[in-house]
């Protein structure tokens, strides 16, 4: 297990390094001089030079990249063009709201998705299955932001039960977390069902039935446990997916998180923040995928022996 | 199974597919949407862009079945025209990304070795960005606009197709008929194009259908957050962004464009599911 862990950890390094080259190159792909862009339209030549030095944009490209990577690793990410605050500060203010939103969304979506999937699997072919799977494919096709807008229309504007947006109390969480989780719940339900149905056909399940084990024990003890192993993998992958989904949902509900910050920064062309955010999102994504693989290897020895 | 009649794989696939009402219905819905979009200039009752200040924010009526927006423009007409934008974005981005991905997968799987290693690591890097983040990054570099959304979505479709085709290529490379063709000296390009690519295509088509749904949804999301189609373009996501200011007052501004996105994406997903099931059964027998 330890060798597998070390091997996988080392494997992420080249991926993240290449990502960092892309993110660094991003500023150079932009039309025009990045230093001039950052300094603003009415900057004097000496201001532009000062910004160029501050951003580490002088000297040959490889040296610039080396300096930038070193700074990034030490957490020196420059300043936001919009607010002039250090990027680290801007991002850390937004980090917790997004983390909480994704955690709450993930929790309800996983619980609901697994429950619907198991119910559909147990009642395969009957109406519970049909309803569950129609709901699931609809959930996957649902534009989350549309659902969010309709919920705001009904529960905030018309009924006045919940706030239209913002962050603070538990009421603020209800609609965003529900909206963000719906697609994940749907994917989980479909996946759990197919994993469940597959395990139901295994020899050991048939043996258990033949021994006269009650149906309940067959479902809960023999099938569910084994069916949930691939579901673990999916849970992790969906967590990464939620990070992406949060970008749009945060915009709908004016949630002060990383996603809305990214959208605002792109509109404002706040490049230092965009760079830091893209780097952060992909690092999180890669680390979550790594964690999933490790978890999977921990429960399934076949994988790590390959 | 004691089926004695020999059917072509395509015929068998078609038979399986036809017996399923849901994907068939989904296919018909997609055809209907495509026809409506193609015939938009003749079908739409009003011009999608011309304001009519005498009929501002009117609810659904016989004249305007989906109501009118803040400029008095007919929502139904805008939805019909918007279908053009969404279908075009979906088709172009999936074709571009799919073609690049299929090519990458074929080259990677067929050549193997160092080429394979480099290409697949590159795909890993593309997969290291959560889909929409990559799209936003591309739009941030190229600037907002519907053309750039097409490129952005194409880029993040590449790795999924590449992995899919690489896997199939690796499997097909070992088959007897490919080995046989190779042993009689068929040229490599011809071998890939006539013996491996056709084997990989069914899975690619299934995936493309599912991908179309995702792409249309992503394009609408990007337009909604203001990075895609700009107003007054009648794009479904952009229309939702317009309707946002009138929540509780004119719900139909939000309801109908969203419904259009939902129905279209659902149809592509159901079609893709049906195609996959039909294909799976063929592979199993």
C-alpha cells in the first residue's frame, strides 16, 4: 500500500507542473502586454516597469516561470487588480463558503442518491425503479441554474420563506445546496442502481439466497456492502464535479465563494486572481482524484498490486 | 439463444434500438427541435430581435404563447431562434473535440510506446481541470463570445473521446482480423482507417450523443454567467440571465427558455442511454 501511495503521489507532480505551465502561460497568451494590462490604462511607463518587476515578468521566459512557480509555492500570488488586496487574502476569504456549500450539497446528494439507487435496484423493473430512474435522468439533464432561479421565484420572491441569496444562516444554505446537489444525487442514484443490480447476480448472493438467508439480510449485508465499493469512487469524483458546478450556482445565489469570485474576475480581467483560482481548482481536483484512487486501492487490493 | 438468422451488426443494433420507445421518442424530439431551429425564419411568429414597446412584459397569450420580454420581444420566437445557437454550439464543439479526441486516441493506441505516454499525460492534464473551469480559462484568454465558447467546450471534450478510442484501439489491435491484415502488409494508415476506426465508431457515436447534452448545458451555463452569447442574442442561457431581474414578476421569462434547455438536454441524454443499451446488448450476444 505504501509503495502504491508513494508512486501515485509522485505521479501527480508532473501533472500539476504541466497545469502550472498552462496557468503561467495564460498571462502570456493574452493579447497585449500583461504588465500594461495589470497597471491599468493610464499608467506611466515607470509604473508599468514597476508592475513588470513585481509580477516577475522580466528576463527570459523560463526564468520568469521559475520565479513565478517559486512565488506560487511560497503562497506569494501577487495582488488583485480590482481590489489591490493580496490574492491570497482575497481567495482565503472566499474559501470557506465554497467548502461548506459543497460539503452540505455532497452530504444530502450522496444520501439521497444511494437511497434512490438501492430502492430502484431492489425493486428492479417495478414502478419504484421506473420512477427513480426517470427522476435520475431528469436530474442529470436539469440546468441547475434554472432550478435555482425557479426556487428563488417561488420560495423567496413569492412566499418569502427563504433569502434570495447571500451567506450566513442555515436558511441561506437550503436552496443553493439543494440546487448544487441535484445533479450529483441523480448520477449517484443511477450508478448505485447499476452497481447493486450487478452484485445481485453474483454467485455469493445466490448462495446466500439458497441457504435460506432472509431477503433483508441479503440486501443489507451481502449486496449493499459490495455494491458500495465502486460508489465510493464516484463520490470522490462527484466532489470534484461539484467544485465546477458551484461556479454557476454561486452566481445564481450571490454566494460569496470561489466560484463567483472566478466569474467576477473573468469579467473584470483580474488576471492574478484568475491564475490563482484556476491553479487552486485544478490542484483540488487532482488531489481529490488521488484520494479517491487511494481509497479505492485501500478497499480493493487488486488495484494496488497491478 | 437459438437465433439462426444471421443479421448484420448494424441491423441487429437497429432492431434493438427500434424496440425501445423512450430513446426513439427522444430521437424524434431532437429531430423536431432541429427542424424548428432550421426553419426559424419561417416558423417563428415574430422577429427575435425587434423591440415592440407596446407589448412589454406581457404574460402568455394567444398572440405570444410564451409571453414577451422587457423589450416586447416574443419569447417563443426567441426560443426557436435560440435553438439554432444551442444546436450549433453543441454540434460544432462536439465535432471539433470529438475529431481531435478520436485522432489522439487512434494515434496513441495504435503507436503505443512513447507517443502514447506523452499524449495520455497531456490528456491527464486536460482532465486535471474541472470541465467548466477549463472552459472559463479558455474564454478568459480568448475573450467572451459564443465562438470562443465552442472552442472552450471542444477542448474539454477531447480527453474523454481520446481515452475511449485509445481503449478500443488497444483491444482491436489484438484481434485476429487486424493481425491478419497487418501480416499481409496493409499500410498502417489504411489499417487504422479501414479496420480499427469503424470498430471504434459505435462507442464514439453513443458518447457524442451524451456529450451533446453536456455541451449544450455548459454553453448555456457560460452564457448565463455572461461569458458566452451576449444579449440581445437569443441564446437560452442568456435569456435566463435576462429573466433573472424579473423573478416573481414575470416567471415565464425564466420558465420557458429553461424548459427548452431541459427538454433538449434530456432528449440527448435519453437518446445516448438508449444507443448505449442497444450497443451493449449487441456486444454481449
